[in-house]
């Protein structure tokens, strides 16, 4: 029991994932700033942001909303993100082998933050948040099918293994999955799904600063908003980690840790560059993008996998 | 009638840098109707102008708008010079046109950046504003100010552009041209920008004529309306340039017109610099003794369209009446055509596409009783009305509609 709590709260769950994610968030902001000819924030800026929201800022509750759900939603988001972090990172760091079928649990848990943002935004009683919430719903419907097909393709490639540790071990014994044609296609699909899950441009329409002024998060302030930031930091770490685990043979001990860090940074760099070289799509265009193009890619990848390519 | 959601854009909203309120009545994400409220920014410029001397009015009208801060003095100078029948020197004409076109350059760069930001493309935002910086530095070198240049006066300009500075200006312009190339490439060739802006917020030729829209908004729909050609002033008849138009009428066409106009601006400035080198240095004003009684209308092409100033002089040293019409006043009305039926995402970029400027636009009308000649609703009445309304809102529990 105690060791499970340690896994959840300290390593590799909440605190470890959040701190790493905050550092990655600094990396994101620094790279964005350099692309845009700006200087960028200092290394500890994400921590300053978080602790200012948590300790200094007051909480303003919407008068026309459901306060209980409004407060519950950010906690649920953090719980989902941290839980997904535990299930992804334990097999990845080879601390615990996980269990059969944990990939599907991870899939559900990764949906939890987006889901709680929706209920939080709808509970806030703000029309802009409601539009943001409906956009987030449409976005989830668009990319979740692609994402589950992506996971299904990985399961096929690993020889029908449903647990993450075996997927990683299959790659470590042979070649990483990304070394094949279908693997490259799956990597493209995975990166775009992560982009949408992280609500980064071009898929940031639920937040859409210039249209909805932060949309789903418009009513959040103070500690509840700090919780949302925390969930976002965790997601920024565990989604690239998940892609690295599924396609790029995870992490080996020793010098492998350095490679693992570089692989994570590479995936995050790719996400940030996509974010900085595209305008925001409309929700209809994003749905079309996932329903037609990404699903097509992932189906091609599945077919190629069946032929062993 | 089905129930519609009110999506407020404003009074404080990241889409617009000024306070204004657009009420989008939406059915799901589709905008079914739009209403707007301005008046948050009213500063009573016209009334103030009547209490200032002609020389002071230039500083006042310059502060109507921070971005197109030369177009208002430009139009006002044209109006007053029409009353007094003054013909300014060639050097002053060239300098006026140079300032006007540099302003267009920086204003269009600013718009491209903001449009990028509204589309979520912050890289374009930062790049465009970085490229705008040398233009502002150039302003500082020429006029002493990065904004509100204080260059105009009745009968000429206040400062000369010395011939020794011309090579520096040419250098900045040739750099600017390269940067516009880069920016135009990034915007015009990006497939995702095409997907977001083509066919969005379309204004047909007929819409433009119906709503009397002006400036790049009109030119993007194929209406070649440009005061610099239609009612030539300053040095514009002396240089060779063409009016840029596009056919689409959508947001993309508006961006295209603005990007291509920047090249024209650079070319006009270069020709004006050639002109400056030919005329005698220091010959920038003509002496004006008095402004006679009379009326004058002055027009100037601001970056956003036609600025119109109407001045009535009673022979004293300040205008008896000064009427201002800014381009946004007519352009804002086109939202009725461009936004209804679009999704919220499209409507917001359509709102931004005319580059509206609210503080230019805000005017107040006073009502008089015809029979008695007494003013209806004076200041005290308005304050009482406002207090009454606030009390009503407070009783009904916040301003939810």
C-alpha cells in the first residue's frame, strides 16, 4: 500500500511527472520564444507560475455555475494525468512490469483530463466556456478513434501483446518500431494525436485565445487553475514518453537514460515546431483532418504491419 | 424564434485591442445575428477642436488614433488649406507623402501581425512586429517620435528631412522590402492559412457599394477606391504608383491587398526621396497669415481607408466646427454582411480583417427640440439615465441577457 502511494504521489507519479513536465514546458516556451525572435522565460518560470496561482492568487467562483463540479474538475484532471503517468512510467522505467491490458487503461486515463476540462467548463456557466467545451468534445470525438487505432496498430506490431512492458521489451530485443515504414506512419499519427491531446496549435480551438479568450478555462483562477496547469505539465511529459515507449524502444539503463531524455526532447521539439509554424484550424477542419487523413494513415500502417513492413 | 446564445466579444477581449462590444447571437457555433456597441472610448474630439487654435488642432487630431496618427492631421491640413487657398511647396508635399506612406507600411505590418495572432499563428505575429521595428526607428530619426509624429502644420511641415539622411532611409526601405518578401511568402503560400482565410467573411462588390466601405476592405472586393488617386493630394500625383485590388473579397484577399500595398508604399517613398533630392533643402513652409471665413473638406487615404475632415472657419484662429469621419465608421457596418452565417472562428477573423479602429470612430450626436431649440438630454440627464439603468441591472442580478 505504502509503495503504491509512493508510486502515485512521488515517483514516477504526481511530483516527478509534474516537475519534469514543468521543465519541458519551459523548453516549449523557450523554443517558441527563440523561433519568434524573443528571449524567453527563465528556467524556473513554470514553477513561479504554478506557485503564484496556488499560493498567492485568490479563487473566484462563478455565480451562475455549479461550484462543486467546477472545483472537482481540475482535481479529476490532475488525478487522471498522474494516474496515466504511473501506468506509463512504471513499465517504462522497468520498476514494475504492469499488468496485461494496461495499454487500454492508459488510453482511458489519458482521456480523463480532457473529459474533466469539459465538465469543468460546462459547470462554469460562461457562454465562452460552453463553446470551448463543445469544441473540446468535438475534438475528442475526432482524435480518439485515431488514437485507439494507433494503439491497436502497436499491439499488432508487438505480436498481440496488450501490456506496455512487453511492447518495450519486444523493441529492445529487436529493432524499434519506428525503424519500419508502418512505424514512421504511426509516429506521424501519434505526434498529431499528442498535439491534439495537449491542445497545442493547430488544435487549440477549445482555448482559442483570440476567439474565446481561453475558452474552457476562462472562469478558472487561483488554485483550481494551478491544478489545470499541473495536469497540463504532466500531460506534456507523459504523452511524449508514451510515444517514445511505443515506438522508440523506451529506456535502457545506464547511458540509455541520456538517450531517453534526448528522445523525449526530440518529440517535444517536434510538437513545439508544429505549434509555431501553423495557424489554428477550425473545429470542422480538425475533424476532417483526423477522420479522413489520420485514420487513412493509421489504416495503411495496420495493413503494412500485417504484411510485416 | 429559437433561443440563441449570446457570445460577447468585448468590452475587454483579446481579439480587439480597444474596448468595444460585439454581441454574436449564435446557434451552436453559427453566428445568426450580430450587434455592436461602441462608445467606451468617446473623448469629444470635435468639441475640443473648437476650443483650440489651428496649430493646436494638429496635435489634437494626431491623438485620435495611435496607429494612423498622420492621416488625421493630413486630412485636416487638406481641409484648412482648401479654406485658405494655400498651395504648399513641393518639398513639403514629398515629406507629407513620405510620412503618410511610412505610416501605411507600419500599420499594415501591424495588421499582418495581429491577424496572425488572431489565427493562433504567433510566429507571424512576432515576426511582423519585429520587421515593423525598423520603420518605427526610421520615424524616430525623421520626426523625433516613434508615434504621433507632429510633422504637419498649416502651409507645410514642421521639420525637414535633410538630404544627408536620405541614404539611411533608402537602406531601411530596401531591407524592409526583403522582409516583406519573406512575410508575404510565409502568409500567401501557407496551405493552412489558405484553409482558414479563403472564402471567409466574403464581401461582394455590391456589398461594398451598399455599405460604402472604403480602403483595403473595398479594394479587396475589386472596388478600386483610393483617395490618393481619386482626389489627389500631397505628392501622390507626382509619383508613379498603382491602386492594388483583389477579387476575392474574403479575408485572404484583404491580407493580399495589404501585403501588396506595402510594396507600393516602399516604391512611393523611394520616388518621393528622388523628388526630395531635386528640390531645395529647407523650403518646407509657406507663410500663412490668417484663415479666412469659409468651409473646407479634406480627405486623406489612411491605412484603413478614407479619412474625412470637414472644417468651418469663421475667420477666427480656431475652427467654428470640425467634423471628422474615420474609415472604420463605414467599415464596421460591413460586419452585418461578412459575419452572419459564419462560425465563431470565422466571424472573429472577419471582424479583425477590416482592421477596425474604434477610438477613431466614436462620435456623439446631440438632439435638439425643433420647436423650442432647446437641447434634449444634456449631461445631467444622461448621468441620471445611466444611474437609473445601473440600478435596474443591479436589481435584476447582473447583466445576463
